[in-house]
């Protein structure tokens, strides 16, 4: 989500992405499933964030506002099914590897996409797909060799053209007709493969991201999308800074200090390193501020007795005694 990766972290080779977002959502009563929100973000935008480093991202659906620019495509006729939609999206791709995703994956992360691409590259297979909690294949959370997809799509279209089907073409064909002919490897991931097919699924997804271990990352991701910020930083550093400012100065200092750190980093057009450096400086200041409250003031020096005066002796002149009769 917002976990920090150093700028030299290894990334997979270039790939394109095809996101299928034009389904009828019958189990949701025909609702606009890609536009349903989980954690304040549309499901489609969440999926697009997971494949943000794709060379080309094609969304097969009617155009709509999205958090980042994409290329739009549509199967013919609209609603012809996932195989036809995949073929329509694939026409706009050029990379050797293509990540194929549905638009209803609330927990898909860039790390899952990278795992799929790594499995595809190292296994010698023609496709790498996630499996869900029950071990079932999820062909719409997968990475494929584009050449293998085009080969099998052509074969399916040719077979349909000589069949007695009244529909013909790729319309209505299930994805298993396509994937059954591919050499596949599988990557188990019950979280990233979770999709929202029903209202119960949506309730489950919305509840999960509000759990203690997820809510901060989800919130930061939502805010970055809302503000158009594309910057991954170590949130632990910022939380530590906020704690130091709150404890060492005053509670309202926490949000104000983290804001100023971000502003300082932005002024220098810096990336994660600039945020980390500004956080370090501000945290050191907060600790210095707090240290002043713990330092004891030096005790005041007591006045020393004058020369010839006994310690503790009275300094005033004694009263005269009674007169003596002369």
C-alpha cells in the first residue's frame, strides 16, 4: 500500500495491462460495480493503482473519470463477455507481457502484480495466475505472454467461424476456453485475489480495510489518490515524528509538524529521501525541545559568611546591659 521502497528497488520488465470493467454485475443487481467505493476509492481506481507502472493500461468499458489516464476500448458488441473484451483490449497493447485484471479487486497491490510477472518470467509458462482461498484459478488476476493470448484468441475465433453457432465469433465464450489451452503456473494469494461479486463481498472488503492493521495504509493511499500525489514514503518515520512532536511539545504540534515536513520536502522538489531528511531534522528538534524540560536548573549559591564572623553568628549589635551604680 504505502510501504516505502528505495528508489533502486528491483522492478519487473515492462508490461501492459488490460482491465475488464464492462461486465453486467448481475449478482449486484446491475450496479455500477467498477464505481463502487471501498475505503473512499472506486474499485476501478484501486485496480488501476496496482498496475500504475504498466507501459499502457487499457480499460475495456465505456469511458468514465479515473484517478489516472488510461486508454479505453470496447468489445463488439458491448457485453459480449470476457473473452471478447480481452481481445478488444489486447489490440491496444504492444508489450510481450500483459497483466489481465478484473475491475473489482479491492486488495490488489503492486506487489501482487510484480509476483505474477516474476512467476511468468521465471517459470517458462505462458501465463501466471493467482489462486483464491479455496485454491480456485483466477484468470482475471494474471499475467500472460501476449503472443500466447493472441494465438489462442485467433484459434477460438477460427473455430467459431466454422461452427454452427448462431452467435459466432468470441461472443459469450467463457475464459476457461481460452486458459485451458495455455501452459499456466499458479501463485496462491487469497487476499489479492478477493473480488467483489456480491453485496456481502463489498461489506467484507469495507470492514477489512478498517481493521487496525490496514486502516492507516488504506487512508494514506486514499488521500494520495484524492490529491494526485504519487510519492511513496516511509510512514513509520512520519508517525515517529508525530509522536515526538506530540509528547515533547504539545499534541497539536503533531499534525502541524508533519505538514511542515511535507511542505519543506515539496519546496525542494524532493522525493522520499527529502521527506526522510526533513523528518529527521524535525524529530531532532522535538527531542531537543523536550530535553529542556528535563534539565534541572542550577541551585542558587548561598551567601558566604564574612571574615572573622563565626558561622551562623548574629550580625546585629547586641543591646546594652543594665547600668551599674557608680
